[in-house]
């Protein structure tokens, strides 16, 4: 349980950590667009290259980044396997019943797998380098135009930041309750699926209750500090663009240009 | 059941930048029949230690330990870690940990937060049903009734109530009943009085003494409250930064008042007074409970009065 570090903020000081969270969010979207725009390995290589630069600059240990990939490893392998077996290619290496392993299939599944890995790594880079608080500030700021159509942007951002903040707390709580029930002889490891699901009840009920209790307490604490919502609320930390943001902007813009150019001038199939 | 731990170490998040040593070479023996206190500051390793006692934290197998550290020439092998509860060897991979947990009951901090069932009766019966499969309904009910009554609650009035309707103190009692219902030989409690008012604390401690004489042979409590330990325990171990500093009967603790203060622990009030009196040449042989202290001081005072009059 404790190993679920996917997406948790990694506290070091770096170029990437100091970027404006609004821009980081936009860059993430732009980067994902670039990944999907890329129609061949040249384009993806360009994306991967930029990502490597981002990882190096952010001073996040490489193992940590790989661990984010490990979380979706099953998904990546599963889609790759499906594509290898079912892709309709021309150069057939081996065939059996409805399955066929083809050269095109192998290349295509490698392409897809790389795309997925890049997707996961770039999104976890955002959460590794941005605290939940500044991420929420960024989201709130980006969504501000939606206030116009009466969307409670501030409340939404608050909900998001509380949810993020509570993930590790509830994780610890789960561990504690699990241990307490194990001490009373609960068995979570054996039995068929139905039995195992049923065995979760002694964990889920106390966990839910504790989530409600914490929500209540947090609500009271916010009331006690005169929280009244977003109207007229000022910010302690104002978001400002700096030279770093300009550099990052240029890099992402160059990436998109590069990917489009590769798409047009090097139209190799993968 | 005698509990023996030798050279026990434990590291949280091993092999990562967040690695923290929670236990460093802890050796401790808890004899059967003791009311044992474990005292220490937050992060002293006391909770980690007691979680070993019923296998919630496991020892790495001895094979792994030796492989990991290749010995240099002339270097002695590290001392063998031993952890035994009665005859059960917790270092053995084949140990049946569920059987162990039946003998070693564990009450966590704020145990009322582990209640989950629809009725008090069902909740208390949870552990019993897990450990003793094939028990008849009457036998189960009899055991549950006995456990609920020994913690001082009215079984008939509460058995069909939801545990969530009860008051805080009642919930904690129900949770304790849910652990002792299997009649464990060793009962471990992590901060059993945390979050209770002074009266509630006293009631919990009285309950533990009652359990100690008629229900569980050995009781181990973890606490950071010196007064709680000195009032109740037959022996106490002081933990600090993952190692055991002293193991003493509480009445000798005050002799280490300065060291305890240096470890950031408070000294029992009675111990402070004893130490102050000793400095002025009055030595009292008192067991540090408030009652005994008052009695001894009064006796001394009366004796002195008589001496003055004579």
C-alpha cells in the first residue's frame, strides 16, 4: 500500500518545480496533443527527448519516474499484446488460428506502448513537480472564465485540493484499520473473489466513517477560521510569469512545430 | 507466554531516500504475568516494537539478512535476531501468524475506529468467528456476553444496538471486548487511554487491572504518559530513538530523573517529589503510586511529630 507513490509531490527545488502551475497545466495538454499528433517515430522521439530534458532538469530520481510507469505496466503490456496478435499486417512472421504476428503489428504496438509510457510519465511529472496547493491555484486560475457561466470555480478547485490532500491520509488510515482487523484474525488473502470482497467490509465501513468524520472536522475548522467561499478572497501567493516560463513556453512551442514538421515532411508509417 | 526479543531492528522505507530506522538492535524480555509498560516519545519505536509481537510487522527471514550483507574478512556475523512469544518463533517462515494472533491480542490506538458491524454483538464476535471456526451459536454468544460484561457494559441492553450509537467511552470498551473475546494470553494495548478525560483514563486502567487478574496473563501497554506507567505497571521499558534505554520497575525510575528529562520524557510527579526529598536527606521507599506516596509521607510526618514531642 505504501508503495503507491504515483503522482505524489516530490519535494526538491528545481527549474520545473518553479514553473508557473497554470503554464504547466497548459504545457501538459499541449504535450499530450503533440504525442497524439506525432504519426511516426521521429515525432515521438522528439517528444521523448523533451521529456528526458524535463526529467533531468527537475532533479527527480530516475527510479521514481520509472515507478510511475510500473503503475501502468500491465495496461501497456496488455494493449501491446493485443495489438501484436490482432494487427492486420502484410509481413507475417507467425500465424495461428485468428492470431498473426506481423512486422507492422510489432512496430505499431511498440509505437502505442511508447505513446502510453510518454503519456504517463509526462502527467506524473506534473504532479511530482507541483504541490497540490499550487496545482489547485493553477486550475482555479485557468477555469476563471467559466465563472461567467455561473460555474462555482473556486469551490471546484477547493474540492480538488482537499481530495488530493486526503489521498495519503486515507491510505495511512486504511493501513491502520487493516492491521487492526488482521489482529482480530481477519483474513484478506485467502478464499475466492466473493469471499475476499466480503472480507473488505470490516475495512471499508470504518474507512468511510472516518472519511465522514474528517470531513466534518475539516468543515468545522474552516468555519472556525471564517471561511466563506471564494468571494472577495485574496491570495497569499500570486502567480506570476517569469523567464523560466518563457523558456518552457519556447520549448513546448518548438516541440509542437517539430512534430508537425515531421508529420508533413517525414511521412514514414511509424 | 514469555516474550523474548533479541537484536531486533526495523527500517521503514528501506532502500529509499525516506529510510528511517524505527528500531535499532532492541533486546527485551517480558516475563509471563507482568503488567509491562513501554514508554517513549513520539517516534521512539514503541508502536513499531509492539506491532512485531503479533506478526503485523514481520522479521525478514534470516537467510535474506545474511545474503544482503556480505561479510568482510575477520568481520563477525551480525548477532542473530530472535523474536519469540512463548514457544512460537516469529522468525520462522512457517509460523502460523493467525494462531499467534489468537494468543496475542492487540488493541490499537483509538480502537473505537475499527468498529464496523451492525450490532455490538456481531462486532465483538468478529474475532471469535475468525479464530475459532465451527463454534456453535450458544458458545459464541456466551463468550461474547462474558467479554462485554468483563469490560463493564450491560450485555442485554447493548447487544442489538449499533456500535456507532454508543458514547465514546462505551465504544472503546466494545472495541476492547472485541479483542479480548478470544481470551488471548498476552494483551497488547497501544495508548489505551489516549483521548479520554481523566475519569475515563482511570476507568480504562481499572479495567486493565481487572483483565490482568482474571482474563489475560500478561498485559503490555504503550504510553507516553509517565504517570500512567508508574501508577500501573510492574515493569517498564524506556524507548528512545529506536532503542531501549532502561528496563526497570517503575519505582526505580525516579533514580534516572535526569536522564529521562534529557530524553524529553516527563518524570512522574511522585518521582519528582521523591527526588526532591532525597536531596534534603529524606529517603522514602515508595512505589510511586499517589496513594503509597501520600501514606509514606504522612507516616514520616507523624513519626517526626512524635519525635519532636518526645
